[in-house]
């Protein structure tokens, strides 16, 4: 059964850092279970700062003011012991589009602000950035990207990876239905990284892409 490629072993040979004369923001698009996190790790190994919107979302969800707003708008049952009940929240928003809209109105502006702050901080030091945001296209963050990469993997491979996570049948399709269609994501990308083989092959594609960007930007 295909599994998610592992992040490169830090004990291995260290790749040359990506240091173009002009820093670049690379956005990451792809289907669920396509292995975007593994690919993000390959970019990080080349010295890019990874700005992870999911991590920023977790910080937002820990804000008591945000939790109070969630409880007020979507019901107190979503906040348990001062924390967001992620399972209950996920179940609600996937079956109730109106509730999803209210939740997004609470979270998305705050996540966006934190992401943009992280981008500014990285660029102020001359570092290039890999922006990993599940809703990169839907949330408009793609506008801050100089180059967009679509991480591709065959449907059967992604299904096997989803099953390996313990997801029930149909869960992958249900989650993808809440995001922009894969064809739309791929159409907005400047490059494609195929990620349904071994990690060495994926790593070679990332290296080739960064070499091209470094040359184009005076690296």
C-alpha cells in the first residue's frame, strides 16, 4: 500500500541552500493526501522558511476571544474545557455550509493576518518562503506568491494514504468537496511536482525547480 513519503533524514547529505538574489514566496497547492507536508519538508531542507497556515490556525484556535466567538455563533458545545472540540467542529461544518461560513468568517481573517505577518518577517531577513496553506486559492493568499507549485499524486495513491490515516471510505471525497476542484488548483500552478513515487524522485523534482527559480532570480 502506498504511504506518505518521509521527510528527508537530517543525518543525510545536506543539500545546498536556496539563496536567490531576490527572495521568492512559493505557494503549495495539491489534493488532500497528495503529500504536501513531505514536499514542504524538502523545500525546508533547502533553507526556505515554511509558513504553515494550519499551525497558524491552531494558534488562532487557542485564543480565548476566538473561542468565545465560536461558542456564541455556533454553540457552546464546540468549546470543551477551554479548547475547541475539533471533531465536533469538523462534523458540524461539513454537514452545515452556513455554519462553515460563520466559522470561516471568525478564523480566516485572523489566520490570514498571522500568515502575512510571518511572510513579512521572513522576507525582512532575505529568506525565501514556502507557503503551505490548504485554502491557498480559496482564501486569496495565492496573490502573495511569486510561484505556485501543485503537488500531484494519483487518485489511487491518495486514497491509500487516506486509508492509512484511518479515514473511513468517502472521507477523502467529502473533504475535497469543501475545497476548490483539483483541476482549478492545477490550472493556477506554475509548476507540478509528482509525488506518488519514492521520495528521491520527488526530491530531484524540487531541486530542479529551485535551480530554475534561482537562475531566473539571479541566484
